[in-house]
């Protein structure tokens, strides 16, 4: 079967015969060509879009990687500074510990008794973090060590402060001993229940141990008197003062100036009359003034 196509123009006529099979074949080929052309264009566009998206994702990941790198470097710098600070603190605590140990008459090796284990409690993979962990534990150890030493020092100082010893004057000389002597007013034998230190009026009178002031004022025979209770049944008295620097209830430390030497009361010259009382009885102060 054939199909005839006739085209008529102004001056020409064109006629073409074509079989139906040929027409169908041409139609199919034309459709396939249009379909393939359309698919190829879409495929290229999609590929270009994918490439562009991949490039954008790569740029974003690179930016994030750069930011992470800067952040990591900053964190490492902070950790390095922290580590240096810890090292400085440990060195400072070492110096303080050695100084306190020397005050207590201890040697550096003696401090090892107070040194706890500073091995890391939990395993850490990062070397810098492990070093910081060890340094932090070392710092904690040194702090505990220093606290123990300070406790010993406080106890040591309290013991030294409460220990009765030394002269009751800043300057002067021992002018009269404890015991029987001629009374300076009657020239008759009398019991002298303390020791006298002579000096210049206004010289410092100092406490021979820490304690609580239980009397500060005038008392018959003593003139201006300071009395201090030291505990353990010990009391000291400082008589014939010109002026008093303390009041009843004051807490005084060893060596603190409590009065000025004078000539008040039953006295023949500027001096301090010093007594030591144990269990309510006056005893010879000389062993406390010059302990062996």
C-alpha cells in the first residue's frame, strides 16, 4: 500500500509516493531521536548540578576543617599555659614546703612521708592531657603536704609560745635573786619571792610566754602590776612598772611588750620584779630565765 503526497504551488506541482511501511519507520526513528536528544540534555544538566553540589560540599568541609584546626591550636595553647601555671605552682609549693621543713628542723627527705601517690587514676591517651593530669595531682599532693607542715608549724609555734623561758626585760641586768635576803627598807632578813631586773625607767617589759592577762593595775607592794596566766598551773607577775600596755583579758604572745619599767610600789629604783607561780606557790624563776 502506498501513500501519495501532492504539493501544488503557483508555477509547480510536486508529487511524491511513499509506502506506509516507510512512513511508519520514519515516524519511529524520528521519535527515538527526539527522545534520545532530550535525555542526553537532561543527563548533562544533572551531572553538572551534582558536580556543583559536590564542590560546594567540599568547600564547606574544608572551611569546617580549617575552623577545627584553629580551635584545636587555640585549645592546645590554653592547655600549654595551664600546664606552665601548674608547674610554677608546684615549684612555689616546693619552696614553701622546704622553708617550713627547715623551720621544723626537718630535711627534704623527711617530706617524703607526706607524699601521696600521684600516678594517674584513669588512663589518658593524649600525652599533653596526661601530663596535665599528673601535674594537677602533684599540685594537690603538694598542697596536702603543705597543709600538714603548716599544722605541725602551728603546733610547734604554740608549744614554743606557751613555753615559759627568757628574761622579762628587753634590756637590763639581774640585780636580785630569789630567796632570803636583807629587806631594802628594814634591813632585816626577808623572803624575796622573785628575781629583779634593773634598768632604765621606760625600758620594755616583755611577756616570757603567751597567755591571758589576769591582772593589770595597782596592787599593794607591787605598784603597777601585770599578771599573766599561761596554763598548766603557771602564772607570771611583772611588778613596779611605770605604765601598762595591756588590760585584763588581753591575750599576749611571747616577747610582747606589756609594760614600761618603773619604780612604783615598794621599790628603791627602776626595775621589774619578776615572779613565777606554779600551783599557787611562788618558785624560783631563774631556771626559766636561763634554762639549761
